[in-house]
C-alpha cells in the first residue's frame, strides 16, 4: 500500500448506495478529499422510467375517453348519464395532474 501511495495512488473510501423510489436512480461520483478518493451519491430522476410511467398514465386516460363520450352523447339526447361524471372528472384530472408532475421532473 505504501508503494502504491508513493506512486500516486490514493485510498478509496466507498459509501453505501442509497435506495431509490421507482422513477429515480442513484448516480455515483468521486472526489479527492484529504488524499482519499471518496465516493458520493446523488439521486436523480430516471428519465426512461419516468417517461414509461407517463406513457402508461396517458394510455389509461385514453382508455377512459369512451366514458366521457357516452356521457356527452347521453346529455345531448336528454338521457341519464351512464357514469358519475363528477367522479369521472376527478379521476381523470388526478391522472392529468400526475402526468404534469412527472413531465416537470424530466423537463
């Protein structure tokens, strides 16, 4: 070890990789601190996983478009609505809000 240090090699100080949530990734970096190579971690957004989640949410939103259409048609002809439009709107708006939040993360 002494010979390696004398030749310019530095001791390595590893750190534990943090656990991340879905859509995030831990990226390591290294810095020389007081004669040691120190590993550090930064948690960043995983753009690929986040975009995949956005695509899933958009597909789910598109899958419920027919409910909006059926409610609209029923209202045009004066029939009762086949779905609770207020609840349908809340659900769809919640999905839109999550899509917007995720898109802001990768913007």
